[in-house]
C-alpha cells in the first residue's frame, strides 16, 4: 500500500481499479471497503444516477476489486435526511434513506457523494456494518449518531467496540454556508460554535464568511454515541480541492459526477 501525498487514507489498485481504504479498517478480515477515485486508466469512474447501465457497470467493477458480489449491492435513494434503513438481504429496497446498516454477510452497501462526507461504521466483534451520507442537513440532524444508535438498538451492536471512518468531503476552509445551515447547526448540534465559524473567504475577497467543519461535526457525533476518538479515522481529503480525484458539487455544479463508498461484510 502506498499513502497518497496529503491524504490519511491509502491508495490501492486491484483489478485495474484505483481506490482508497482506511488504514486501520483495512486490517479487519471481516470487512471489505473502498472509496472510488475519479480517474482510472479507462477514463472517468462515475457513480451518478444519470446513466443507470453505466452506474451498474461501475459498481460491479468496483465490487470485483473489493472481492464483493456486485449483483447484491444495496443502494438507498439519498435525500439529505437522517433516516437509517436496516438491510437484511440482497435486493432489498431501502427507499429514501441516508444511512444503511446490516449484519448480513455478502450484501455490499453503497453510498455516493459529491462533497458530503460518507461515513462507515464497523463492529468487528458483532460483525455489523453501517454507512451514512453526511451532508450538512444530515449532519445537523445527527445522522452519524443515529447510525450508531440504530446499529446498537436494532442489531445489538456495542458502540465502545465500533470502529469508524469519515470519508472524503469538502473541508472547512472551502465549505462556505448560508443562514439556513447556520441556523440548523446552531439549533441542533452541541458545541456548534466550534463547528461553524466566521473565517476568511477562500476566494480571497477580503471578506469573512461562515464555514462549517463537516468532518469534525461527524467525529463529535460518533464520539457522543460512544466511539473512542482513537477508533475514528479521518480521510484528510478535500473534494473541492482535489479535482483530479473527486467530483465536487460546489466546484463543478450540476455537472458534477459522484464518487462511491462501497463496503460489505465478508462471507
């Protein structure tokens, strides 16, 4: 494994697919996971829903690289909320949800992003897996905490033994937010003043703008849910800054593609 410059995740290549893995999570035999990278030798590796056939082809290629069954992938219809769906079998339709969790081996879960961090939670003793799409709305509704609570209540997980990774997303320096986000964060999150701050505009206009630290907000939620800080890995990736590796809605607008986080419990 070779660590990418500036990143805290590791780049690996298998079956011709470059992707990132979390260092400590990759050490567990019971978990297969990866975050896709935009540029591959064969061209763009995109997980947007505009072309369903291409989307399925790409997730099958990615699953092959991760040694998971591409025919069994479960993907939610992400709506920037905080609903968590429990997945019991391949082919299950979770409906609108921004979190998925399972105890069923061999059923890969998939989330996609275009600036919003994607979170993976794993209980290595209980063999439980959860993913969350943590945009600012979901983060303000405490989706990372809700994921852990659901895994504990519905799947008998134990937060103190869980491990987590907070994947690529737009960094605080680049993530300027408006009054709607400021209000939601201030009303709903503890220590909000540490997460949403008035700092210099990244466009260097000389103005100060409100910026939201999504990665730190989700780290705090996971800790509040019972995970130890040392068991939470951060990606170190800013999707806005790393145009060569990630799509970014804030940078590219509606034309932005999507990257994917796919994870599954090994059979």
